[in-house]
């Protein structure tokens, strides 16, 4: 019997985006739909031409707070979501509607 070897690429943690890595590691069934909402929040921030640090100042939170919810390391509750939308001067209803369409 002849043995054959298959080369398997090694993917290092820093070779993939954090959001994808978190999805693999946590194996949460809820990250897929949550990612759609996160993408909408990131798009709203970029459309407002704001940095994470600027959003954090408006929220009176550290910049890591914004980074963590944008990278799916942390989830926002409804009140936090509304506060973020207000800081971005974004319509919360439209963000949820677009997220719902993306599911």
C-alpha cells in the first residue's frame, strides 16, 4: 500500500481577520446574523467619517469598547446600540432594517 501525503496549509491567528477568527473560536450560532448588524454599524461610522476614537469620545467609553463590538468580541445590548446610533447620528431603524435584509 502506497502512502500519499497532502500538504495542509497552516493558518496563523494573525493571518485572518479578527472577526473571522472569533467566529471560528467561539463557534457561536449567533455570530452570523450579528455580523450583519456589526457591518452596518461599521458602515455607518465610516459614512459619518468618524474614527473609533471619535465615537468612543461621544459615548464616553474607551476606544477599545468600539473596537470590541466592531470585531464581534463584544455584543451590544439594545440601549448600547441606540447610544451608538445616536453617537453616529445614524438612524437605528434603518440599520436594523438593512441588517434584517442581509440575513
